[in-house]
C-alpha cells in the first residue's frame, strides 16, 4: 500500500497559526539529530483538530497514533479524519487540505480503539485514535508492533506525565512525539515534556479574531457579615474582604454562602442578557463550575433556578453517565440556559453557544482556571467577546492577572508560576477530584463559616483581556459613595485591583414563584445528598440491590429518605407543590431535616443485619 502521507497538501485553507505550527514541526524534524519530543502551544479554539489531521503529511512513513484525554474527543477526531463515513464534513474537505481527486483515490483509514477492535485491525489502518485509558494494556493491540507507529500526537499534552502516557511513549521508543496544549504545565506544576517549537498566544488569537475577547466581572458587596458556628456575626468592610480573599477558609466560606452564590448567578444572568442584547442573531448559554456534586445541588443550581433559568448538571461521578448524556443533549438542543459541571466538562468540550463562564469555586492554580474559561472562548457567529463572572472573595481576579502575565511570556512570573503550581496543584487535585472525599468533607465542615452579604448594592469590577483601542482612557462610573473620582481610583489601586470599569448594581428581587420552585428543587437535591451520605455510611454500592431485588440501592434508599422528609413536613406524597415560601423559610430555619440522615442510616443498617 502506498504511503498516503506522501501527498502534497494545500495549506491555503488553514489559519496562519495552523500553517506556522505545521511548518515549525516539519522544519524541526528535517534535522535527523533533532529532539524526538516536541511541543506546540495553541490556545483553546485556535484549531488544533485541523493541525492534527495535517501533521502526518510529509512526516509519517508508517502510521500515526493520536492520544486524547476523553472518549468524546476521540470520537470527534475520528470524524475529522474519516473521509469515508464523513465524506462532506471531514477536516480534509472542510479546510481544503486535500483535493477531491486525492480524496477519491487515497486510502487513509482512521481507527478508533474500542472493545470491538483487535490487533489485526491495526495493520489495516493508517491513523489510530485512542483515549489513553484504552491503551492501559498496550500489548493487547501492539504486541510485536513496536515499530508500527512512527508519529505520536498527544492532544492536551499537559496530561502526559500520567503513567499510561509514559508507558506508551516508552513502548514506541523510536516514534516522533508531538504534544499540543494551551497550558504547558502538568498537574504537578512541572513543564510539559518536549522542546517548544511553536507558541501562539491567547492575546494573538483574540487580536486575529480566532477566539473571542475575554471580559471579566468580579462582584462584591460593600460589606459582609461573617459568623462561625456560634452565630455571633461580625461585620467586615470592603477593605477587609480584599485582605481576607487571600485566605483559603474565607474563599471556601464565600463558595458555600447562599448569598454569594445568588450574587454570582445574578451577575451571570446579567451578562447572558448582555450577549443576547448585543449579539441577537445567535443563542448564548452559561457554564458554571462547582466544587462538588453537593455544592452544585444545594448552592449553585438553586441560585440559577431562583432567576427562572433552566439548569442542567453534569459530573465526573461514574454513576452520572446516563444523566450526563441526557443533559448534554438538552444543552446542545438549546433546552438549557445553564450547565453546571463538577470535574466533567474539561478540555476538548466544544460548544460555541457557551458565552458566560460563572466561577463558583476557588481555583487555587492557573491550569484548571485556564481550562475552564477555555469553554467560552470559541467563536459564536458575530459575538465579539465572552464573559467570566465570579465573586471578588473567591480571589479569581488573581488568576486572571496570572493568566495575562503567563500569556505575555513574563519569564520571571513563569518561573514563580512553576514553583507555586507545584506547591498548590497536588492540594487542588485532592480537594477537587476525589468525589467521595469531597462529599464527606463538606458534610462535616460546611457549617463552620457563614457569610451573608449586607446591603442592596453590589460593586462590579470589570476588565477586558485585550483592551478596545477606542477605550484607552479608564473610567469609573460609580463606586463607593463619598469619594471623588480620583479618590475612588486611588482607593482601588491601593488594593491592587486592575479594572476598566466599576459599576454599582442593585440586587435583583426574586419573583416569589421562582423562589418557591427553587426551594422545592433544593428539597429534592438535599434528598439526593442525604441518600449519598447514607450509602457511604452503609458501605454499599449505588447500583447494588442489597435491600430490594427490583430496585437499585440509590433508588430504594431515596424512597425512604423522601418518605421521612414528608413525615417531618407533615405532608403526603404528592403535596410538595402546595408548600408555600413561608413554609420553606420555616423548614430552613428549624433545620428539621438534619436528623433524617442518621435515622435512615440506622434503619438500613438493621436491614443489612
């Protein structure tokens, strides 16, 4: 079989950054003594898929292996490569890389590794695409074929220190390795392996109109009331908030505050309205990041429901796969206004309608922050910008400033970043990846700190990643009363806040019907949390059938929890729609649901005996 990668390709349909990256790769490997492992840095939305399908031409003499971090990405890349089952929308045709004559004559078969594939299939395909988990047993597909792959392309290469990645690279010891990433730091804070041969910065991509400009909005009240378990509150001023945002316990308190979550959600809706007003010819949606499933259920989701928005949730929890698929389908069909994710929608998730990134959790290091805001950068018709919204108390303005320094190749900052990422990233992994550990720690600790926002006004600190040339003069429209414009500017600069614009917003009053719907929804979400706690206390499996052979444990235990909740509320099974806002307020104040977890745990422990 002739080598399909010997064909000459047409690069005219590629973006400038894609052509430059491809040429840099070929130039590097034209030297036989060149490093075998290289790195290309491209931001989210710059078109890595088109680059990946182009790289093998004039480089590979055998076959290539493309490694991706998720099954969804492997499916998308398979579609990009497939000129047979996707004849009209493959990347070669879409970008004019190969002529129709070439497409008609060429034999170029992609193979996505999955359970039905055997080792003999590998010999008959030139492009092998795999999620790295599928190659945990590499000899299953490649035993005796160590030289069958001569080019390995690693998408989202900051994952490559994972044990499986290293085993793959070691197995194909003679292969050229090309890593692609937008953030060249691994989860342990070290630089991604490989010699950097090409970098295309985020600010370049924005100026070239390849991705959207990023607008930041951080909101805060002028005062908060902070109390600990003794409920003796102390009033903290704006100046105190600026200092406290550096403390982890305070950031966590902000994240677990109903008031603060309501404020972030309200601002996110405002920015959604802004996009809908200024770019009415397309639709727009919100993506929100939560600390955990419990945080998403009990704090983030109710905050959006109170505003009358349609909300879906996805998580990396293994029990949520079917729910995730259903929710993502609704998102893509435009049936949702908001998607909340817990460790699920990371790199590679491509949905251009997402235009507002609402941060409800404190990112302690830069890598995951960049990965999250990358979900809203992609071009969406004529929308010129996207929004990233958070609370000043979560200290994410610091991440944004770090992002700008990193993207400008500030070498002093990058050296500091390597050190700080290494110190904080392992902590972040422990805090935000292990679902079970997360849920337990929250159950024990979320009552420690209580934060309430005081007053009816919120300060909004806004800035843009790339400044509009027509708005060079920074202005302050409104700020803390009693100061001159110059005084306001000096005040905020003293606190180290960079801004283009500061607004004062009145807090929006919630419609009673939406408040009641949110409270009813929250009641259901709390039942799920209680059920999860009971299952963990019992040490049984979610999908096991330890109590009733006809129902999985989660379903059966939740029935019992729901029954106990109704008893506590003195209502019948179908009467929850009749609960008033006043009644919901009494439920929250009296904490009558607090004993249900222990009661149900004891009940099912007796059943296990």
